[in-house]
């Protein structure tokens, strides 16, 4: 399993453990710190992957790869329920 997936699984376990509320304060703080480090690591990996994503566009009858530029929240259309 890749490091990213392992980190996400560990982060999920930490969240579940903290949500139960049965962990002593000292251990809660340790788990919280570990979770924050995992979160930072995962976010960095996602940002790196985002920079590598390309989309294929058909231009002049040929497929051409272009860098993917994600929309910011201000550019994204509003979603209504």
C-alpha cells in the first residue's frame, strides 16, 4: 500500500479514537499531534499530485495534453441544494 493511503488510514483511526472520548488527555494530545502531522503530509502529497495532473483536450483533430488548473473557491460556481 502506498504511503498516502497508509497515512489516510492511520488518520481515520486517530479520528475515530479521539471521537470516542475514552482516551486520557495525555494520549489525546499525542494522537492529535500525530494526526496533524499526517494531515500536513497528506495535504503536501495531494498538492504535488495536483501539479502533475493533466487533461487531454482535442484540438485540431488531435489529442493534446494540458496542465490542469484547479478552480479556486471564488471561481467555482455556487452549488445549491
